[in-house]
C-alpha cells in the first residue's frame, strides 16, 4: 500500500490450494480491511484506489445476482 508515493506496507496472503483463479483475483477484497488496520497517521476520510485487470472480478461486482462471500466483501 502506498501513502502518496511512499510504500507503507506490503500485503501477502497464502491461499488454499483449492482456490480458483477467480477466487485468487478477488482477494483484492482484503485491501480495504488492511487499510483500516494499518498503523499510519490518521487520515480522515481514508480513501483507496484498487486497480485490477480482472474482468471477471469487475463483471461479478456489477452483477447483483452473484452473492459469493468475496464479491459481497468487494461491494462493501
């Protein structure tokens, strides 16, 4: 994660071997949670830009019929 141009933390996750490619790409849902927990000077309101080239994730987020846990977390 960057604060301005400064790298303040790096996120790494170990996924279950059974995860699909789509589930792996949707772990971006962890980023806002990590932003809240990161010990940096208080910035209010905190905003984040999440950049992805995962078309399946973007389409899934916009499809209200998809109710998987990770997609719901991305919507939040």
